[in-house]
C-alpha cells in the first residue's frame, strides 16, 4: 500500500467526488490515521465517481418496462444436440477439439468467486467435498479433468505433453484462501505456472437515494460486480494479454459448482470451431415447464437469456412443433460457454455498454453524519452486478451457437445445503457415482451392490475423461459403492474389485 497521499491529490479527488454529490465519502477524513487515509484514498481512486453516479441514477430511475418481448427458440442453424446428432458429427467435433488442445490453442477460465455459505462452509466453493469416497473437492475433480484431457490431446497429436492453461477468477474474499488451497495441494498435479488467479471487480453499494454507502469511517461498502465482471477483469488483470502471448485461440468458461463439468470439453470446442462462432453456449434440456431456470432464446431477434419469471405459463408450457413430447423452450442455461480469443480482444469496445442489474439488499453502513455503524433491518440500498450473458444480444446470430448436452453427463449444480430438496451435495455425489456406473457397464463390467441406494462407482478423471479407456474392466465385477483411482486400474487383478 502506498504512503499517506499528499494534501494536493486528496483535494483533487475530493473535488471529483463532490462534482457528483458524493463528497460524504470523505466525511471522516480528518479523524483517520495515516494508514486508514492511505487505504481509503487507494479504494476511492479505484472508482470513477462519474460512472458510479450514472449507474446509480439508471438503477434507481429505470425506464418504463418495455413491451413484452418477442421470444423464439434459436434457429436450427445455430443449434445442435448431443442427444440426436449424427454420432459421426460428434466424433468429428471431439477429434477437432483434441487437435486444437494438442496445438496449444485452448485455455480454460473458471468462475470461482463464490463462498460455500449456503453449504455451511466459509471456504471458497471450489474447496467443497460433496461426499465422494475419494473426498476430492470440486477444484480437484476439475484439475484432474484438465490433466486427463491434456494426456488425450497429447496422444492424439503425438506429443509428450500439451498444456491447457487454467485461469481462475476469484472474488476479493476468496482469492487468498483459493491460492493457499492450491499451494497446499500442489496444484493437484498441474504445473503452477499454468494455473493463474485473478479477481473479479467490485462496485460501491448505493443507498436508496443514490449515495455511495460507507461501511466504516475509512472504507466504502462494496460488492462483487457479478459473473459478468469477467469481461473487464480479463482486461485489467492482463489475462487477455497472457492468452494472446500463449497463442490461445479458444476459451472454455464455466462455473465452479458443477460436479460433472467437462473442463475444456473437446467436443464443445470442436463444435464451436466448426460453427466459426465468437461465442457458443452449452445447455441442458429443461426438466419440466416449471423448473426455474434461465433459457437461451431469441429475444426480439437477438440471442439472449430469458429468466423463468419473465415468461408466462403458456410460453413455458408450449411444446415443440415437430416433437410434442418436448418443450418448445427447453434450452436451460448452465453458464458454460465458449469464446474465440478474437472476440475477447474486442472487450474494450463494448464492455461499458453492458447493462447493470440491481439487487435490493440490507447493507450494513456507517452514518456519514454521526459515524455510527448501523445494521439495517430492511433493504436500505442496492448492489449492482452484471451477468456473463449480458453480452449475448451483441453477438450477430451467425456468430452465436448453442449445443444441447445430456444433463446426466454434464450438469449437476451445487447450489443448496445438505438435506435440501435438490442441487445439493447429496445429488452431486449421486450424479458423479451414477455416471461412473454407466461408464463401467458400457465397458462391459458388472456392477453389484447389496444396497440399491449405494450402487454407484466413482471413476477418477485421471482414468477416464468421458467414459473412454475403461476396456480393462470388461468382464470384471465391481462391488459398489466403490472408487477407482488410476493406481488401482494399473494393478487390476482378475475377478472382483
């Protein structure tokens, strides 16, 4: 941290905030220690009061709601489905994706800013153990999938090794613990220089009358700027520069809380390359008409996400014109995206045009008149955030694509605490174990269990990325529940496991 700022630079910054009616952030300046002054000055210098005031006014005085949008499914030209595509096409996408990985053209960006608060944990969400027999965390499962896809790609192109760099976006509170966790576990077998951490940005919290809220006399109350903050963060953190220096052409981005995520999925990369798009997104089929998920659609002729609350019952329940057994609007958003680096290089041209969304919250604050720190009992302000899909409408339709994948193979979100109704540690564990069982059965193994509730098998990602490479289990009997690690597979005896 820099030393105490001079009177001249402080006066200049005060004047800038006063110009936009935010001079109260300096209300207690004369009472602060030199260290507190330096910290507050540094924090306030990081914000642009003109931009903050503009966002506050737009948020607090929104335009009248638009006429109900016209929504349609994406056209067939922009979509494909793993569920019904020609297996030859899927295989071609997979091979193409492996070749891109083998050429060193693919990187992964992970959205990992959340804490495990809903799960009863104060650790970063990626550290969470959903209860697998191996007790691997989400971070470890994903790291091992990167290791395995690197091995598959190296074999494909005849190299001894290839690298898929992993860029992990944290929030301020989770960065230190996340980095420490990776250090403790030796990066789960990945090379340290290929795992890079960066932070999403923050924005000041705003009062209901448009004023920046102080948290204490020497600190502004802030909140993360949402997963849509990834775009600005890629530029500010120099990740974008690093991508270009490494020769990366394709980026896979996903959220940490999916136990089944296929990290750097070759088939998805290959599909996106085949479509020659700037941005592609994976979706799963909506469970039913009432599932509260966002949907990838055309809104007023542009790619977008419509929230469940934005569509009426008739639209939600509408069935497909050609197949009445499925919903017309079924493409559930799972925050799993492909970007071309060429598109990401244009971020500075459009990032400031993305909308901000408001969340009305109870925000602890420091009264700028009295200095009293107050914990409000009702919402007293707003937090501003952006969503990663806010950029979708800016993408020309011929540069946007959507790939439907099997939910049971690729999507098991961890949103709720143990014992909750769905999307919890128990469902995450069950889904990983069920996938391993399916893989083994497909490879010709027999899976037996005395307890039908515990008939799953955890297959280490180091053995199989997507069900491949399990031929050694043909004719073998596996007693579930079980976990199969690479070491066990190497020394596989005849008969039962």
